[in-house]
């Protein structure tokens, strides 16, 4: 039995197989319509989520399975003081696989250590968000045809953004990736990531102005400044609109540069960018469903024959 806590839990070869499966699902949805018939997914979300929770639920329903769970800690026994360890032991009696989001870093790992069913980390604090990373990688591979030889700019909240941290750690395993980190001083990428890039001799630079980087990028990964990660409302208000990607800035970019965003967006991407063919963030949401379908099948060890 396997769990997914971190994007690095899968080798590059295993990710290739996962993405091949997701691509087959994209083009042959009907083939997988009953693959998880009789199986249940438990979505245990201790903090609010729209995209991730509904994406998991949509994935399981697309596979013919069913879904149980809760959408915030207040509607679970956590409000009575039940531990994550006890909750997962109970959930294991009801479901075949669990997706867990928790505000505390490491909580899904604790759950996995006590679980008798596969557990997927659906986001833990500012730590990891592995299925978003799988979504990002599948989107890049599907739309650009490769996962190597490009320059990626990561813009916005690089300090608290778990999607950013997970994506960087995943991309360093592919050849010839160059990073440009675009953020205000207060939201710079953590030191441990900088040290890791230096150790691996992976090229990167840190800049403040988005405009200066735009002509050099093959991919731009925008993020929102996350109010829920700030202790000080004044700091949040001061930084929340530091970067706004608009049509004028897009005019500085390469013809085929892709724009990704884990969503939700607030003001950091103007709606006038939505019609640009390089805007990939809503396609990204769809790829998230395909990759979560592939992940559920992989962790449940369900294979779908060609004739099905």
C-alpha cells in the first residue's frame, strides 16, 4: 500500500507512467467510467478548499466511485477534540482511499502512519501540495510537450506558497531547468530551497520586477498573496497587489509562454489576460481532474484493460 505525501514519493519514471495514464484518461474518459465502481473516497478537509476538494470528488465520481467526507474541521469530530490518528482509523473502516487537507504541516503523514487505506496529502499548511504539483507538471507536459529545457518564473508569494515549494522540488529532477524568482523582499523563496539549488548547481536568480523577467520566460507561475498565512493584516494589505499580470505585461512575453496559476486568484492576474491563448490556468484545473483520476487508480492498484 502506498501513500502520496510529497511529489518526490514518485520517481520520475513513475510520474511518466502516471502522466501517460492521465493523458489516456483525457482522451478516453468512457473507458474509465466504471473503474472504481464500489469504491469510496473520503475527503477529509480540515481547512477550506474549493478546487482541490471538488477536483478529488469529481475525479472519483468520473471513475464510477462514490465520495464521503467533510469540508471543514468544524463539521468533523475534530471540533470535539478527536485526533487525526483516531479520525483516520475510523475513516479506514468506511472508505477505500482518503484525501486529507490540514492546516498543520505533517498531519497527513501522521494519518498515513496509522491508516489501513492509502492517504493522499491534499495540502498541509505551508508545506506541501503534491497533487497540485502533479497537476502543474501534467499541464506543462501536455501543453508544451516537455518537462525539461525551459526557464520558469515563479511570481508572488514564494515564502508561504506550498504550491511553489512543491513545484520547485519536483522540477529540479528534470534536466536544464532555470528558475527566476520574482517577489518582494518579504516574500522571498525560503533559504532551504536556495541552498538546495546551489548544492545541485541549478541556475536561478531572484528579482523584484516582473517586467524585467517577462521576455526571458517560457513559463510564468503566478501565485496570490495568501491572507491566511499572514500574522499581520497591515503586511497583507501592503503586499497583496504587489504584482498584477495584465495585457501590457503579456505583450513583453514570448509568443508561446504559458501562464499557470494554482488558483484561486484575487487581483494578481487581470481578467483581460483570460482570453490570451497563453493563459493556461483554467486548463490547469481540468488537468487536475485527470491526474487525480490517474492517482486514485494507481494507489488503489486498479488497472483498466483496453477492451473496457
